[in-house]
């Protein structure tokens, strides 16, 4: 069934549709012989319907790709990515690709984006549905999007390097998937927040060695889990102690050698609770483990557990930042973030800078952890748009600001949310001075009719950027950015309004 074939199904019946979770879904099972295929090979595909919170159908073309990838030890495995185009997009038109790493922050399969973003998904307490508006914002820019299950089929939350391999192989699969119309030379941007920021950091680090053929032009790691070991200790016994349990649940799957250390140090009741963490969504797990101290259930205390050689080796392995990404990076972090310590991110950025990376680091004094990913959305999208347009990145270094948010960004995000709640099409929208407009040709004509002039400053993949100038041809007043084919046809081969 194609994505558009369910449009005639009544709304209440569509909401009642149930879908199997990944562990019960035959689509997720790789075919015989897949291990012999190159990483990034598409093993199978299917159209899917996405929904806001699993209930409100979203009008956007989407597919899922099962593709060949590998784990930390380079053993072959198959993972799933969800790929999207803006509604009404012409696959023949060039456009960039954003690899969006969700903050899965879970081991439970119902929290994987391939399940949690779908119409009919029952995933209360999962984080990816809360990030669908961020994905929609990328679609509004005219970009194609890949949303990989970067924890893999085993839910290896927190494991080193694997999320990067899966994200990069998902990008390879997206470039090879004909319905998206993407070329091998398509510019790619990486983007993730919190646990997704950690996955993005790994993808940025391993990209040059693992996937050198990909044209990755920039990476955004917002509020990344920069030192999982430090977070493990700091969050234990706090309101967010559930994240400590999640790390243990994910790491014991990705590092089997931990099992003996945990069994020797933790009591049976705690081991049973940790096993339950493997099937519980993120928010209910945080509630269940709030203020619990893992050390209180260890016969020799948390320091003895942390001193175990097996755990020390794992905690050292899972800290990112020792290799310089080849692409420029944007890192955004709240100074008073209640989940991710700003000192951990400061140290992460310092490691990257010492390794030779180009990192523009913004510290926000006002935002909380959850709010920052939405407040920073216009800033992040603009930064990625500049990388796709091949503009020079802002200088490397650290800036601390009161807030990265702006009134324009909040209004624009509210309008996007309204479209999603109403089930309106998620299509590319022209942007004039940060404000969305549905008719870029009319906007450009109004500008010239009022005596203004214009100049094309970028016409690359996915969008045309037009500088709006006064009648004197002086300093730029504003910009119009759109991938609307009508604007491209209107401009034709002209470099500016002076050409006829």
C-alpha cells in the first residue's frame, strides 16, 4: 500500500490500525546472505505512514529501508531507517539530505523511530515522537531526511561508534534509494539532540574513515551526551537516575563482558529491575527509577562497581571526542541543563578542538534540556542551510549567550505545529527573512514592483537563495530561499533582475 492509498480510510479507522513492534515485524529480519553485501545496501523497502504521536496522520511521503550495516566489532547486521521527502517534492530536483539521529534514549523496541513515528504506533513515553516537529522543520526547508534506528536491532544505547556506522550506512542507503532521487554527490548534514547528539558525534568522528565517499558538509550535536561515564555517576540517585539504568541496560547488551561484573556487584532485585528497563519506554522508566541509587543495591557500593576493570574499560571506550571530524561542527548546550552537564560538553569541545576539529560552540544561559532543542531549531536549520549553500562556517570557538531563541523562531515553530496537528501537507516552504511564504514568485515580483532589485547568490542542491537589494543595488536587505520549481523556472538562467 502506497503512502497516499490510506487517504480514503476514515480517520478513526486509521488511528485504530495497529502495527507490530520491531521484534515481531518480519520486515526487520534480514534475508539470507545479506552479510556478503556492502554496507549501506538496501535489503528491502516499504512505504509507511507517519503520524504525530501515532494518532494524527502526517501528509508526507515516507518509506522504510532495511539496510546492511555493522556493529562495534564490525559484525554484519541489518538496521532500519525511515526516509522522507517534502510533500509534493519532485525527486528529479536536487536537494540535500539530513541524517536526523533521534534521542532514542532507550533499549525498548517501541522507542525505535521506525516504530514510534508510524501511524498506529503505541509508544507512550518514547522520545522520537516528540522530535517529529524537528524532522518536519527539515522537510519545510526542502530537504530529504533519513531517521535511522541508530541503536540497531538490539537497542545498544550508549555503545561506542556503532551509532555512527548505522547513521552513515543509512545515508548510503538513502542515496541509493531511487524514489528519493538523490545523487551520490548529494550534500549531507548530520543532526541530533541529547542521545541523538551523541550518535551524531560518533557519526561525525568515524565518517572520514568509515564512509569517505559521503559529502558530509556539517554536523550539529546539540546537548550531546559528551561523557557517558560522568553522566552515569552524576545522575545516579537523582530525578534522572533512569538514564543510569538505561546506560547499564544498553551497555550490557553491547558489551557482554559486563554481565559478570554486574552480577557480582548488584543484588537480584536490581538486576531484575534492569532487565525491565530493556522493555520500558523512556519516560515511564525515568519515573520508575527516580532518585534510586544504584550503589545502594551493590554489596560493595558504587565506587567498587565503577572500579571493576571490565566496567572501567567500557566507560573509557564510550566517551567521544578523541578524533577530529573532517566537517565543521555546531555544538549547542544549555549552561544550566539539568540532564547534560555543561562541563562535560565543554570538555568534549576542548577534546575536539585539541584534535584539530572546527567547532562553533554556543552556550545558552536560559534554556532547560527539553526546551533547548525547540528553541535552537531556527539557529540549527539556518546553520545547516549555510553548509548546504557552501558558505564559510562561522569561526571556531565558544560563545555564551543569554538565549539562542528568537520571537521569529517561536512563531514559525508554532505555525509548523499547527500544520502537523491539522494534518496539513508537510511541504517545502519558501522563506523570506525567516518568514514562510507559500508563493516565492509572487514575493519576488512584489519586491521588483516596489523598485527593488535581486541577485541569485546560491542555486545549489535543493534551494535557490536570492539576495534582495534596494533600487540602488547597495547593501543586501533580505533573502528569499526556496526550492519551489516555479521560482527556479521564473528565474531561469538569470543571475539577477538586471538580466532580461
